[in-house]
C-alpha cells in the first residue's frame, strides 16, 4: 500500500507539471479551453469550463496508476468527461497512448496545433522523480484490489483559467488566484466508500521572493486518515492487531468500557481481516478481549445516541460499517476463532457468532437485550437467532434472557466450552500449528472442549422450560404470544409476561417480524434488512428514551411511544422495513 501512496505522489506532481505547462504560454492555453456542455455544467456558475489540461491530468493519473498496478485503472474515476470536440465537430476520446508520439497525434486532432500537442504529450509521458521522506514510514495494510480513487484533476478551474497571481491573502489564506488551484486525488475502500487517504498538490502555491514569479514546483501535501475520520478515531491501543505464529490476532483493548466496539475499532479490524485473508502466511484469525470481565459488551451505544440526536452521520456509518464487518466475518475463508471469555452482548455477538468457532468459558455472559432500549437484536440477529433450536432464538430476542457459561454452548451460540484458565494454553496451541486447515483447528478445539467434564454434567438452564418456550412462543404475532402466556398462567409464563411488559412495544413487533423474515433469508439479506431497521430507529423515539432509562438515568422507567402493543400498527412497522433506495446497505 505504501507503493500506491508513493506512486500517487509522483502522479500528482506530473499532473502539476502539466497544469503549469499549460499556463506558461497564453496562446497555448487558449487552445485548451472548451466550454462545458449543459449536462456537465456546474450549476453554481453561469459559465463553467473544462480544459484539456483537466482531462489530460485525469487520464495521466489513471494511466500511470494502472500501469504500475494492473487492474487498478478500472477503479479510478474522475470529475471530467474525457471526450473533447474538435474544430470539425468530431468527438475525440482523450487517453494516454503507449508512446509519446501516439499521444501527440491524438492531441493534435483536438488542438490542430502540432507544437502544442507535442509539448503536452511530452509532459504526459515524462517521468517525474519525487521523494517525500515523510511518507516512508506510513503503514497502510489494505490490499490495493480493495481500493478505488476519485480524481478532481484541476480544482478551481475558473481561477486556473483567469490566471491571476497577484492576489493578496487574508490571514495567510488565498481566496482566489492561481494559488487556489489544486490537483486532488482521493482514495477510498470500494466496498464501504470509506475515505482512507488523499493527495493534494498545489501547482502554483508559492512565489519567488526576488522575482515575485510563481515558483515552478508547488507545495505538496499528503493527507492520511488510515481508516480514521475526525471525531471518530480509535485511541492508541484500543484495538491491537498482531501476528502470532500462524494466526492473526485481534485484541479488543478497552477494558474500562468492557471492550465496547466503536467505529474506529471497526475501521481497523475490517481491512486487516482482508489483508490476513489474502496473506499466505496467515492460516487463521483469533479475536479476544482483555480485562477479565468482557469479550465485548456491545457497540458504543452512547456515541451512536449522541450522533443520532445531533444528526451526525456516525448514526449511519456505525451501523453500516459494523454490518459490513459482520458480513466479512460470516463469509471469511479462513478459520475464525472467537474466544468469548466474558460478557458478550450486541456488537460483541456480531464479532463472534458469524465466525467458524466460538469458545465460551464459565465467565461468558451472552444476551441480546436490545428490546429494552428501543432497538432490536441486530448484527445479524435476524439470521442466527431463528436458526437456534425451536423457538429459543425468538425467546432470547424478545426477552433479552441472559445465558451464562456452558449454557451459551448448549444453546448453540458457542461451538465449544473451555475453562477460562485453559484459554491461554488453547491460544498457544492454535498459533503454534503449522499450516493448519479448518479441520485441524476444529480438532484442537474439540480436544479442549472434551476435557471440560464439569460443564458436560450440567443440564441446560432452560431445559425444563423448552417445551413451554416452543409452544407459548409459537404464535402469529406478539399479541398472540402475550395471550398464550396469560392463558398458561404458570410461574414461568407470568415471569415472561412481566419482562415483556417493560420492553418497547415497537421493538417487540420489529423483532418478531425481523426473525420471522430472517429465518428464510441469507446473512446478506438479513444485514440489509437490519440496516433499514437501524436507520428507522435512529429517526424514532423509543431508542433515545430506552438509552436514557437504561444507560443514562438508569431508572429503568422508560416511557415508550406508542405505549401499548395495540397502538403499534402494521403500517407503522411496515415503515421500518421500507427500502432506503440508494442508501440501502450494499454487501
């Protein structure tokens, strides 16, 4: 990835050279201007121009990056159309040919000026040597097959055409003139649209103090986000990504926050999984938490709540990127082992349950408690919960019932149970394997699981209630479940009635339909559905009220709206499941 950044710097400087070359002679420059057609005009201006310099810069970047990294050119798009109309009214597609001579001939069909065409072709094919030591230590662990680029070849075209160089600054900032002209290249992840880095080259940034003429070389800036965005960054050490033996190891390292998952952590984990998946020296991935209390207690709900209230896009980005990560785990090609040694709820379930192997311990505490805060069991809950035995998944989803220790494995949520004190030894055995297959990993996990005799002797905590769960929760609606519980009248049924009475009525109905539809959907379809639900909840009332009552004031006294199940209409629930059109989750 460092090679891509270095090549982008060279490409941007070549682009700047072309921009400067086109401005050096006014007669040459006038040949380059073509008024943009109606469909291309910027509606902010009465007249808008594109120049051959714009298009040539764009195509040089596309050509040079594609030549250095074959296939990448397909993922490079630009602001300008690369079609020009010459004096004869002929449409000419601008591109960089194999040789300087061929490019010159192509440009001549547009310019009808051999000298100008040759000069531009020479600039387009000329190698530019550029050294920027500041980027030599940049580490960007992202396969270039997963990135795309957007080019604004000459931003501030109007100032470029006017060509004023004698403008004054306002507190050191230029508001007009050639100093405002830039070559912009943005780099993003193709599957999420997440910007990861960019290059800004200012071809006319500085002037010679003696001659007062603009210097030949501009000022170059490199902007690097490394999967971080302002206000949503991951603090140092919150998520550790290391290589141990044959394994890539993800360590959630926010023990004071019970390893709660935030957007910055997601943006570190997701690309690293892609890198390890393509690395021939990495055979499996292990994910774990630190602190002794939690694997991951959930997502950073407080941050999402604040963002939703403020209209911040974090309320969109968090759910979208979390679900994309969940899907990556669910479709991972290499063995993925989650050591869920502690609290595992919400976002922590999404980090574990879709992987090949989930190892519970006596410390594990599993729950999907979202109906208590006006949400729903997301992160793919609509996929894995209805696939648990009988109506167990629906029961867990509606009531938020907590499973502990070996019961997490007996319920089918974890694949193995290992005593907490043996998990470090298990991890050592896993990373020490030589070129292990999925079957080899399973054998090691099975051997540890089979030695956990104490857990095998304990009956499942819900064993005596499974028949009632299967019968009472087998109904066509939430109202029918409530009626079944009332008619049954047993202590178990009455306890469930009490629990459900405290939950958001809207959440109960959303969850019921989510699991019903999710039972016949693929994981990708479920996550798309759940993203729609998440955004509807962000626009609703109950989520914010639930977070207030449970997490902020902690009085457990939420005032839901609608307050009663019968007030939650089918049309209202339908609105939660409505497509978001172009804003739908794309997997």
